[in-house]
C-alpha cells in the first residue's frame, strides 16, 4: 500500500515544526553497511483473528486516502501503525541498541519512529509488544541531521529558507484523512539480520537517516490501540531504507517479500533472489509507487471487453501493487463485468449485499470447482492468477467477494486499480529497483528462498519467520503455569 506526500507550502512546513530546533553541534557519522543482504522477521497483524468486514474496509479506506492525496513531492509518507501495513518487523536502533517494532511498508519512502519529545504518541499497544520512544541523546551514535545538509536539500527539492545554524532538518506529512506526523531527521545506527549461511543470520548494521516523530495527530496519536513504534519504508525514493542501504554499493537495490496470509509472518529479504525464478514486468516511470501496466483481465477462459485506458491516466497511470492494502480495488468499468461474470457461473445463486458494499451468497460446494480463476495480464506476458479461494472468503455462513469497486470509494478514485494482500499473499514478490521492474510467482511462504551474495557469488537459503508478540508468549506461559499448578494441586490432594 503506498503513501504519497501531500502538497505542502515549504515555509509553512518549517514554521510548523520550528519547535524542533536542536541547539547542539551536529557531527556527521559515516558507517559502511556490513551486509550484502538482510532478512526481517515479519508478522501479520490480523493472523488468527476472526475476519471483520468493516475493519477490512475501514483499514483500506484510510490507507487509500493517503495513497490518493494530492502531492508535490513523491518522496514522503508515513502512516499510523494500524492503518498503513499489516506486517511488521523488529529492528534495533542506536548505541546501545534498543528494539523497535515497525511496519514494513513498500509504499512509504521514509522510516520514522516515535520520539521521546512526543506527548501525543502511543505508550501502549494491544498487540502485546512493548513500545519504545527513541531518544537521540541516549545513543552515542545518534545525531540530528542539519537543515543545510545535502539530504535535507534533496528531500525538499530546495534549500530551506528558514534554515539557521544548528537547526535540524524537519519533516511534516499530512494525509487525506487528517492525520499528520511531524518531527526532525536523525542519523543513527540501525541493526538488522545479515544472511550468513543457509537459514543462518548474524547481526549487521548500517548508518541510516530516519524521522524522529515528535508530534502525531489524528489516527497516529495515543488513541491508536494497535500501535507500533513507527514504520520502515521500502519505497522507491532515495530517502527509503532500501535506497540508503543500496547507495553504499554493498547491497543490491532489490528486495522480496512472501507474505503468508494463512499462518502469518513470511519472508522479507534484501538482495538478489535467484530461486525461485520470477517473471518481471517494467514499472511505470515517474510514478511515486510500484505501478505497472495492466493489459487485460481474464475470467476463466474469457477475456473481459475493456477499454484501452483501464489502468488510469495522468498522474495515476498503471496498477498499484501495494502489500499493505487488504483487499483489491478495481475501476467500475472492470469491477462490474468481473463480478457479473463470476456470479453467472452459478445461475441459482441468491446474492445479497452485506454492509452495503460486499456481494455475498450461500454456496455449499467447493468454490474452486464452482467459480472461475481471475487472471490479470501485464506487460512482458506476465500474469497474476487469483484463485476462487483467494478472492472469496467466508462470512456469516456465506461466501463474499473480495473485489471492491474503487469508483464507489469517493468521487476522485474512478481510475484507481490497486492490488493488495487479496492478490499478493502466498506469492513471492520481487522488487528490482536497479532495473525498474517488479515480478512475482506463486510460492509457499512458509518455506525458503535462495539469495545470492554479490561479493562471493555464494547462494544461501532464507527461511520464513513468525515474529511472536509478548502477549502471545505470556498467554502461553500463563496457561502452562495454570496447568502446572492444577496438576500439583491434584497430586497434593491425592496424597
């Protein structure tokens, strides 16, 4: 799911965050990245929970507001932890290192974490993780980024007019739903896992620039129950984590994820994936997100009769590939014939509308046998096949269609085609930023992939992970203790 920076007046942005001026001497730290490829343990937030249709649409609706907000700079974005992405990772930041739980988001260009100065930031999370506020003064390797540094110039596209000596580089993101995050950029050591052998990792680190969130509002503030510490951006711009790591020349500007939509977790690796092989399609140039050109839509053996401009025009060209959106959103000109074709496979279906937007029906047979596959075709003869058990999901004794009409979301979304986890889960998705291409293949995300070490040419296995939360561990431990106490009690009573 991608995020876009809203059009902002630069002077207003600097004024808004002027309270963040740091009156300390700034020293620049340069550290090499000590890894050819990294791997992240990821967890699916809603794994194991009962599906809620309203929560799914609410999550996607908020996210699309951010995706579709008007922008001047295709560089920014960060979002609230329970609305941007469904997968998160644990990383270390600072010296000494502290753990932070951050969203892994392919549509965000910057990484940011909540900072100690923030009074509105969440202090607790219902996800069973311990939240941590970053304090640059407690890290011996951390320093604010000066507003006159090259990174700040590039981020804003011009020098800041209000920049003064010892002033840090500010950031401000405002989203279409009214949420905002503001703070300043810092540079510090970020710890992650380096692939060191088959299914083995060692600790590695790199010096990265990221946002220190000092003021949050709307859905980003302390009212957020399912909060995380921040977000880690794997977007296309030079400010993203993957771009910063790749700029050192020691990391391929490539990464891949395989999101397990059944068991949770999956694979998220930086580097050159050599197995499985993936067919690639080019990215649409000059777009802020991972957009590709759709050429046709096939339902079963039949191709839909669609106009040539189905993938949008202007600044919304192409189909957005977004791993943080739950469902899949199609223009009305695609959605209507697609759903009609699916329903027509079973003439006796009694179709009903749930919550005013979900098309549902009762069906007792195998959905894979009774309904057609849906196949999206893209440039370079690349296709993405979605099976009935993936686009249909059970709800309240019925089956509901996961495809959504983007034309009904708001008046300005009629040209949007966005494919989220409904389509991307249980597939290895490879992002090749060096060749500006993206591809995928059906894959078992609980297995492993092969990543090549560019320096030595050796190939290592990277396996799947499931990042357990503290709450689940505590719950299991509590049950174990309870059973142990009961067993001891019975033994005592029998004696």
